[in-house]
């Protein structure tokens, strides 16, 4: 089974792709909250990023069909974790404290969970 560097609920920033704003500086990149992680595929679903339109058919009596907007998965390598302490995009380090493995920010050095 593959590992993914982000967890559900993390705030991430988009590094590449069609949703990256090419005309603004790097500080104006899209950010969002991770809704779902699929380590087997190496993909994540991020809130408000990679939104697609789906045509949905009504399956039961009384249910409505139509066009629904939903987030599609994208590769985890295209996103980077934003540190909740220093609010900067960062890589993750690991520290063992009191028998627990904690994730740490490589920029500010503070641990979070």
C-alpha cells in the first residue's frame, strides 16, 4: 500500500495544474481543505479545486436529475501541505515524542496534529 503525505482535514495548496493562476504570484495559489484521501491510487479530493460538472440521472421515483458540480480527485503530488502554525506551504518531517509519531513543519519546526 502506498503512503500519501496529506491526511483528511489538512489544508493544502495547489502546485500545478489548470487551477494554478498563471498571472498571479505564487502567494495567490488556490488553497483548499482535503476532503478525501485515496492512498491506493495516490489521489486526493480537495474542496473547491478540480470542480467538474456531472450529468446525473434520477435513479428512484421522485428523485431529481440534472447537472451537479462535484470535486474530482487529483494526484497527491500536485498539492503541498500548508502548516497550520506558520501558514506557509511546507514539507513534513516526523518527530517521536512520548511514544507518538508527530508531523512537524520543516520551515518553523513546530509539531502539529
